[in-house]
C-alpha cells in the first residue's frame, strides 16, 4: 500500500490536486481512498458530494472521508487524559502540575494522523491519498509522533517509554498511544510506503516557504517525491491588448520563479495550468489529473533521496553528513547536547541521536552546502 500526503501553503489548491490524484488512481483500477485532515473540510466540495468521518463511495473504486478531529478528541482524549494524569502524578508531580501537563498541544494532529492510519489499515485500499492541512499544520502533524515519543521515553527510560505496562495487563489508552507513536513514525519515514507531494503556486513568497518546508521534512526523515506548481497562466495565442500583455508578463514571471526552484532541488517540478472554471466532480478532476500526470503515473517515485544520516571514516576520526536541502539564506544552528545533536533550521529544531560510534568523539568542524551538513569528529582528548 502507498500513502501520498498532499500539503502546501493555504489556498494553493492542494485539496483539488489530492482529489484529482485519487480520481486518476481509481480510474486506472486502484482502490483509492482520499482522506482529508484539513480543518477547512473542502474535500467534499472538490468531489461535489457530502462526506463524513467514515469512507463513502464517490465513484467506482474511489472512496473519500473527512477526519473530524473534534469528534476524535471528544471520543478519545478524555480517557487518555485521565490516564496521563494518573501516571504523571505517580511520577511525583502534584495534582495541579499533572493536570496542567495533560493539556497536550497537538493532540488534534496526533489523533488525526492515528485516524488516517486506522482507515488505511481497515480498508481494501491500495492507495491512500491524504489532503493535509496547510504547511505549518502539516509539519506539526508529521513531527508529533517523534516529538511526543522522545518526550515520553526521556521521562520513563527504564520502562522503555510511557507506553510500557506490566506483563499480563491489557494495554490502556496510554499504552495504545505509545504503540501508535512507534507505528506512525515507522509509517511516515518509510519511503516505500509514505511520501509527501508539495503543492505551490509560482510566487516567490510561496516558493520560499516551500524550500523551508522541504528542509523541515528532510530533517524529520520524511520523504518528498514531487513538487507540483499549480495555477500557471495558460500559454497560447493571447493576441494584443493590455490583458494579453499582462498574461504574458505574468507567465514569464512564473516561469522564472519555477526555473529558480528547479535549479535548487533534485525533485521534478510538475506544472498545472489555471482553469477558467473550478474543477468540481470526478469528470473535471480527471481532466486536471490528465494534465498533471501526462508523462508519469501517480504512483511513480520521481526522486528517492538517500538516508538522512551517513557516516564514513576519515583518518583517525569520522565524517557525519546530514542530508537536508539548504540555501545561502538558511538560518542554521548546531548544538551538541550529550549524545544528541540539536539541529535548528529556520526555526525548526530536531534532536538527532548521534550514532554510537561517534558519541566518544568531538565535533571539530562543520560546514554546509546545498546538499546538507557535513560534520567532522575527532577523538576526545584525554
């Protein structure tokens, strides 16, 4: 099974392109589910049919659903919160502190991602297409499993994390949370299963945000396999007059922006022209998909990146490379924190666990380029 996650800045058309991709896959014979985690709930508008939290058939082999995060919170969070409060109090926190800590930021995103995994596991789908929220929400969504898991494991290292429970006992909500975190993390970072499709409009501000998002996703070990530039000014015989001049000028600006983007990434940048009428319904979505996937299959892996971390010996020391795309404008900070390396890129921070063989070595040099970070380690001095 494949999971394709569509995201991008709000208003760039990611919902429409996710729906079009699902329609194309279903038309080709795949059993496809398109599911939205976007609070805007516009997937139903794209298909022109009502949707709810359970998959419903839109067309032959094509199903769709909206993840209702508020309903998930109402159904699941109350019990989980009570369990967390009990465990935290048992760890030595007083009742007030335990109560405050159970107000967990990001629980909506965590439950939404868990629901996507549930839908993927319980249906006959060959492909699940996820219409994610805007970029900032998607980054929180995709980063949360690792962040919460790290937090819990640091609190309870002897038990292997908060989800560990005594033998013979059934797993309660806390145990299920720990299991979900581990499975979600594996799911998101397996390029054979999950990949992200970045959608943008060819504007400099949007492209700048896209570059930052690509770096943030790479830092999380999450694979991006396509970039889709949406709503290009159509090319053709525009004639004369101010309107035609404006359209030619605007398209030239868009082409220049996309050329700069293409030069800065190994990813293929696919393009879709703006339509006069909004594509609604499977017939219109299939027309859009025919343009998007003219020379490729929606399931093609256009670009497969290498591992996030790579180590090689160099003299008496080692060289560690961290494969994240960087530009001259990237705001980068590195700090050694015990056996971890805290990497902060444009405000996005991740603790990268150093390979065991490097933990007794010291960082003596660091440099960066478009391919990522290179750090040199030397033996610690006695």
